[in-house]
């Protein structure tokens, strides 16, 4: 098997954070010997998460068995997910911002039982593909503040935000959020664009927005635009572009990547 050097856009700080967490876990478990040092295991985990390297490729590059890579990756992901910020911690940070950007994104998946009908809950009619729904909070310049646990992709964004306690949490914390029309009816804390007026009884068409309403929507779009950067940050990690493990592991992967993005 050929081995070659490569690079990935991950900071040394993220590598050191994961390595320190793995060393702490090894001390708690009382591990006396491992095939790879904590720093090497951290590098292996980052290569899987950021570049999507397969277990077989990592096994050949690091000189360990494929099953060892599997265990090391799962351990690294769980260690990172355990220190991910909670919603309360994220809202505490959001209080210090002028506002936050609320948005939902779909992370594609491919391991669903099609014959049993279990895939139906994960199919998004909007995106025309299977995936998991993730709610994202970003600050005004697009930095990722929080990412929610994964829900089946068929869930509507507003319903998903309510299930996570996000809508009520924003209201209690007094945090103003800007969002798209999917969050219409999300309460006073969530600002959404102006919608088209009711149907005209004479023409049967929607009445057009006034000039002032169009200006309000344009300003709202400028505020909401940087939020796409947070979604792009999540999907820049190859493991989240298409989740190939069990959907039950999606939440742990999302939390692990969230910690690495915020660390970097």
C-alpha cells in the first residue's frame, strides 16, 4: 500500500485540544499501552472528520488494523461531543451579540432501511434527498455559535427549532434572532421577512409588497446572509457532506465538528 504526505485546513490548536482530551480519557480509564500515542490518534480522527478518509486508508497510513481505526475514531468523536456547548451555554454567549442568525440545514445520509419504510422520516421533500435536519445559530458575522442535535430530514425547520427548545430559549434569554420565512410564527424573538399580502378578491393574485416592505426585506436579507457561512463551515468537513454511518451517530459527529470549529 502506498503512503503519501497530505495536508488539511485544521489548526494545531484543534489537534492539541483533542489530544489533551484523549490523554485525559486514557488516564481515567487507566490505559497502560496503546498502538498510537494520543497525538497520533488525534491526527487520525481529524483526518477522518475533515478529509473523509476511510478506515482502510487510515489503517494503512498509520500502520494499525481497521478495527483499531474504528475504535479510535469513535472514541475521539465521543470525547469531543462530550464537551460540546449546550443550548444554555450558547444562549449565554448570544446575549452578548447584537443578534443571532437562525437557520436550518440538511446533512445528507445514505444508510437507511429502504425496504422497511424507515427512510420516509429522513426524506426531505424540500431538498429531494434523505438527510438529517440540523438547526444552526450564528453570530452577525457568520461565526458558528451552536448546532443542534440531528432530527429526521422531513422535520420542518420551525418544528425542529421548537423541539430543541430554541424558540422558547431565545425568548427567555431576550436574544433577537433573524431567520427566513420557514420560521414564520416563531414568536417575537424571531424576525422573519415580510410575506406577500393576501389574495386580491378581484384578480385572484397576491398583492405585491410595497416599496417600504421590499426595503425591509432587503435589509433583513443582508443581516441573514452571513448565516450561510456557518452552514458552509459545517459542510466543509467531509464527514458531514454525506454521513455514511448510522443516523444515530449524526448528533455525535455534529457536536464533534462544532467543538473543532470553535476551537480553531
